[in-house]
C-alpha cells in the first residue's frame, strides 16, 4: 500500500493558494487599493475554514431582545454553520433560536450577506473590511412564511447589531 503525503483536498487547497498568490502578483500596486472581486472570491475559498471560525466567534451569542408587539420574544444566534464567498460578497448561514414566552421556541437558520473589501497588507496578510450586512433569508421551525419575512425585516432594521466587527486580518 502506498501512503500519500497529501490528500486530494490538501492538493486542491495548495493549488488554490498558488492561484491566489498568482493573482496577487497582478494585484494593485498600492497597499490601499482593494483586490478585484475575482481574487477575493478565490481567497474566500482558500480561507474558508478560517472565515468560518471567525464568523462563528463573532456571531455566537448575538441576542436581539424584546421583539414582537408585546416584547415577548428574544432572537439568539448560536454561531455560523457555513460560509461562502462569491466575488466580493460573503454569505453566512447562522444557527438561531427564537425564544417565545407564549409558544414553543423556533429553531432554524438565518442567511446573512456581507460585502467584503480586501486590502493586501505586508507579506501574505490581508485586511478584510466588512460592510452592508443584510439578512436575505430566515428559516425557522414553527413559524409561517409571513412571520419569517417580518423577522427578516426586523433584523435588517438592526444591521449594526448583526455585524459587531467591521474588519478582520487574515494571514496565509
């Protein structure tokens, strides 16, 4: 039996890292110019696990209290289930629970779309600026489509609470 030094996934990630570094060679000369969206999408693939960990750390524990006409509901985000980057947009699927005093709690996910602006720093570090968070989907058990639309609108009205940080530093 022949042992492989690299798994197929590791070789794929190495290829993506090489491709990202190749694209950075053609990146803007000034450190203050953002990377093109094609490069950001590729870096998002390379940094997937790191982005998932960071978004999870930032999102876990966010609470929006006193929702509903009688202030009897609390919305809690438990953390990130998945992230993906397409161009200059990060999509995060977050696990959430809607605690209700009068009915059973609802569990599900919230999909958040965030605009990214990536600035190269010294060496292989990147300053990732996060802006314009918006909830694109709410999927909760024991909740009607109308209720989910109302919670999505409420969450979009509280954008500053959805994104407590506005930048991350990532390193290769």
